[in-house]
């Protein structure tokens, strides 16, 4: 769930599809001024920064990073030289951690500033690498076109409703068969079933289904699929230049934070927010947002051959489609959804290594900074 290019120069075998993305020119450096400070002041600054990270205070942590200069004054002794080099190494290791404070930030523009700052310092060279989407062909993606380019039926890319997918149907048959057997043996569990169904309804109404999601996430295969889905959102948002506030994998944590639903990835698109506030949404901004929205579904399809999750993503897509002028028809929504899934599918396919790295980092309970760093390492020339 998400809570917003010829790539031929970067890959050995570009797809034959006329629908692909071209890399944009690199964004200009902000050249933020950083005054020189003494080694002693730098040590204090890093300690204050560490405290701000622990307190999840993005404004304070980012402000301290902007004050600390890796280029310390020329040391007057070999001891000072060693100390300065040590401080430089600390900066390289600790700057990333500012991303771990983003989840508690209320101002999404501040979150965006953190990504811009780290990119300006050379930590995030691939952030926004494919921000400008340039299409080489029409956006008409019929089910047949989708199958010819991905090998997948369109139905495989639609989130499955419980009870309608093959697996859940089998589970339901087994469940009702088990209930029938127990009744034949004189064991009446219907009162307990009524209680469970009542709690499920309350969970759905008041908690957005997070209770059942919490139980389901304890099943390893299901949790693994969640990680694959969310890693798709994270990687696509990152490559398209949408700052990621955080990834919430625990539904109960989402409830504690006041987020109604079953958790997911929170990202932000400045253009989208500005254009919606102005009452006009451009197609370039809409396209980028849709790619991030459907990237979870695309990731599941890429890894498993079909998507089970993503119903909330589809609901967000319908909601924002209705804000277009004129609003999309049902047929236009279906076509654009297939287009967005195809674009995300190709982008993730060309960056499989980075997607796998993000999944592994999440599987190891890595923080956002660890996930982003793993993506950058996977995208580096040496792939270290």
C-alpha cells in the first residue's frame, strides 16, 4: 500500500515496448553554505546530532547537519589531522540517519529538504534519477499489449478480494468443512464464530482492518509478500524523486501513530500537493504519482507472477482520478492503471538488484536510512 525514460544507456537490453522512460538531466546542486568550525565544536555538534536522531527530531537533526562542515580547518598538527579525518568518517556514517527522523515529522517539506540536502552532499546520487518521464509512444495499454510485454494476464495484476482468489477459496472450503465436521461431532462453535465475526466487523470499521492484518502478518509467506510490495513502493518513489517519510510494516504501530489502515509506505510529491492546492493537476505529475501507487502491485507481479495486495492503492487511484478535469471514465481509469503498472513493472525489472536489496533490508528490520543506503549500494557501479 502507498500512502505519489532511453534507459538504454543504463541497461544492456532495453525492452521492445514503445512505452519506456528516459533518464532526466541531473538536478542542479543547491550549494548550501557550511561555515568552518573547530574540531571541538564539530565533536559537540555530532553529539547533539546523535541526540536529535534518537529523539526523532528532524528539524533539529537537519539543522545540525547544515552547521557541521566535513571540510574542517587545516589542522596544525598530526594529532589534529587524525582527529579531523575521524570526524569526516563520522559524517559519512551518520548523515544517513537523518532519514530515520522523517517518520515523526509533520512538515513534509522538511522531509523533502532532508533528501535534497543528502543528495547535494553526494549521498543520494540516484534519488530522482527518473523524475522526468518522457514517453516514446501512446499510453494505450490494452490487456493484450500488457500480456505481450510482461507475459501476464491483466487479471494477475488486480488485487485479490478475500474469498475470490484461488487460495482464499480453498481456505474457505476447508474452514466450512471443518465447522460442519465439528457440528456432526456434537461440538457447536457457532457462538464463538459469531463473536469472531463481530470483532472482525468492529476491526474493519474502527481500525481499518489492522487487527486481522496484524494476525496475517505473523505468517512468514504473507509477511514476505508485504515486504516485496512495500519495497516496490520505496524503490519507485525513490527513483522518481518522491521523498519517503517512512515505511510502516506493523499495523498496530500505524494505529498508535494515528494512521487508519493496514500500514504501508508514506511518500510525498511536492508537485502533486501544489497542483492539487491550485485546482489543476498536470498529466506528468499524475503519471508519476500513479507509477508510485501501482509499484507495489508491479513488484508482487514481478516476483510472484501475480498481485494479491494493493486494494488501498487502487482506491487512492480512483479518488485522485476523479479530481482530474474532466474526470477519467471507468475505461480511462482501467487503461491508465495498466499503463502505470507496466511502467513500474519495467522500472523494477531493470532494477531487480536494488529491489531485492530493499526487501532484504526490510526483512532484517532495517530503518529507513538502512533501506535507502542498501538501494544506493545496489545501484552503485561496483554493486557493493
